[in-house]
C-alpha cells in the first residue's frame, strides 16, 4: 500500500499532462481558430498515423537516424571531452573550435551540408551528430577536469599508466557529469532530427509533420507534435533508468553517513 | 625482523640529524628481536632494565639501511603574481627502513610537497629523491600514499577499492579478494565490504584508504595529514589503530602532520620544518618505548617534554621568523 505522499508523487506527471490537455481544449474552443484543433481532435488523429504503414516507416527512419547520430556523437565526444579535461594542450586546441561551433544553430549548417552530401540519411545524421556532440563534449570536459588529482595519484601509485588512468579512473569518476551531457544530447538529437527533416524533406517524423502543415491538416500536425513529445518522454525515461543504474554510487540517496561505532 | 634503532640511550634533549645518524649506527646494534615482547605493560623502565636480554649483535643486515634519501631538494612554484614561491629550500633527509618518521610544520612549509616528491607525484625543481638508491622519477607501488582527502574511488565499493591495487598488480581475483577482506577486517570495517564510499563517515573512509594502500604492499607508506579532516575523537582512534597496525609489520612510514602531539605519539623521528622558505629546522628522535599506549604515554613526562619542547621551538621560530 502506497502512502498518500507517494501516490501524489506518482500521479503528479499524469495530472500535469491531463491539465495541459484541458487547458489546450479550453483554449482551442475559446479561440475557434481553424489552425488550432482541440486536444480531442488531435488525439483522435493519432491512431490513424500510427496505423498507417508509411507513417510508421517514416517514424522508424527518423529514430534510426537519431540513434546513429546520437551513438556516433557519444562515441566521439566522450573521449574528446575527457582528453580535453585532462590535457591543457588538447583543450587549448579544441576549445576555440568548439566555441565557434557552439552558438551556430546546427540546422543552419544543413543547407551547406546538403550541398556536399545530398539530402539523404548522411546529411541528417551528421546534423544530429553535431547537435549532440557539443553538450556531451562540454560535460565530459567539465567532468574530467573536476576529477580529484589525488584520486589519479592513488591510481598512479598502484601502477596505472596514463591511458589506463583515463579509462579506469577519469571515465568512471566523470560518468555522472558525462551522462548529464548525454541526457541533454538526447533531447537535442530529437530536436535536430525534426529540424533536419523540416529542411530536407524526404522521410521521417518531421516530414509527416510539415507535409500535414502544408496541406492544412492541423489535427495531424498536432497529433505528430504529441507523438514526438511522447517519444521524447519515453526516450528520456529509458535513459534516466540506465543512468540511475550506472551512477547509483553517486546518487545522494543515503545522505546520512553511517556513524562508526 | 627489520633492524630498528630504538634510540635507547640517546639523550632526552632533541639533537640535530648529524649526531643522530651517528648514534643510530651504534644503537642499531641493540635490537630487540621481539619488539612486541620488549615493551610490556610496565613500560619504559622495564624496557631499559631488560634491554640487556634483548641485545643481539646484528651482523647480517646493514643496521641503519636508508630506504629514502632526499638530496638537496628544492621546489619553486610560480605564483600568479610572477613571483616565485620557494616551497622547499635545499632539503636533505635520510629515512631509514622501518622507521616511522613524521614531518611536522606549520601549513605552507612545503611538508606535503616533500611527501609528493617522494611519492613521485611532483618533480622537484632541483635536487633528487632516491628510493633504495634508485632515483624517483614517478609514482610506483613501492610507495603507497594515503591522503587527507581519502581519494577513494567512489564508484567502487569498499571491497572494490581495496582490491583495486592487488588486481592491478596481477593478483588473481579470489586471492585478491581474500587478502582484501582480511585487510578490511584489520582496519575494523568488517561488514562494510559492499558499501560505497559515500555511505561511510570520514573516519571509515580513511580506514578504507589505508587498507587500499596496504593491499598492494608498498614498502613505504606516505601519509599526507591523513587524520587532518577528522574530528578529534575519530583522529585519536585512528592514531591508535594505525600504531597497532604499524607495530605488527613496521613498514617505513613518512607521515606529514601539523599536530605536535600526533607526531610525538606516533613517530621514531620528527622532522621539524619552518616555512618560507620550507627548510628542515631540526630532526628530533623520539625516544619513547613501543608498543605505545596512549593512556600511558600521556602521563609520561618524557612524552610531555617532547611536546612542550617542540611547541616552544615553533613559538620561537614564529617570533624570530617575523618578516624581514
């Protein structure tokens, strides 16, 4: 049996979603605007999208690109960020480069990348890659920089070589921070995925969304927004579970230290 | 049993290091074979009365074999103001095998830096440190550090932390685990093997850190104000336990502290340092019987005299050391 407090905590996200839908419904009814369907209309449009084979193929293609872009970005960014955090030379080299790229919206680079690589998967995946990389590099860098010197010395005294220290001490010690970056990266992957499909329409969830917009099918537009939002929530929830498992040792669950007796 | 100078017969008054190494060589021949038995309940008088029983000429071993030699080491740091800060100036010190040596001094006298140089974590600006005749060029498992900050691996459990060194040295898992469990028990943490560091108090963390370092059998323990971050009660307990552990296997210990009581209670030899620039002021032999018991020692006038003398010397140096 759950305590009332625990039940409130469990129910809170659901209540928030229902609240949002109610506000939406009321606002839509009040505004009576054709391009703003009611929440109920939008929800009703969801089954037809998810039931349509072509739409599903589009959405899965989106997810595949997102997974590839995200995965590649994480694989490149974590080592780079860790190296930057532990070597001032590496940091001095990459910092200016990253500072130039950071404020540029990755979607703004897309037309150029399209010129080089076409409008296919590679372009879109590359844009996602760029979008995810920066927060992951940044957080890996910060995490690596914050690793206690004495911890590395302890490892060195045990006979760990510098590369071993990077993999076996810096990486795990910086993991909580790295995963914070990955979580931001995951959301950015979703955003860049949709924007990339807006610019280079060919397939994908963004393609459905913007085609529907062009054709004035506003209930489909809003249904897609709900679907994309739900994907974001699900991915984030899955990621959070994995993250919590990986860094259980750092979570402040047992805040009270045991006294020694 | 390692040859150890018990300082028997050396004068009560502190003296310089030149005399010391001389008397050390002579006195090292008077080595009690069983050190535990030599200092029984009735303390120091008995030790000296009985000492003739224990006098054994040691011939096989170089009596005062130096394990660490620090030769004219200086360390200069560049501060942000482009002014050089001389942390250590021309330090020479020899540490004998099996000795418990404390480096005592005010904060900022470079005592930790000296320890880091011996650890190989910091390279001196000039001069050299040697371990068993070999120049120290980097950290190694022959010199095990224990830091004030504990520096445990937070993603490893207590057992994982202690096993880390032996595993790195290539010890098989089962063997490393058995050894580590024994060590965890020795430092008084049986039952906490699967706890993460964040779940432990400061004193427990330092116990784990000590076990983790002992686990890979360093020849020298380098302790950098290990009890500095602990409350007084916990510090006392850890000092007692450290002495118990040390008196079992008598590793060489280099112990950095700013506490006079701690240095006198634990050490065979106290190296007093003064600050700016960091220099060795005096090396004092602590001629107190072992095994040491705190409750006996605190009442021992000789212990009290050491503490008072050392404190007085620091006070004098504070007055004399006013900025020129």
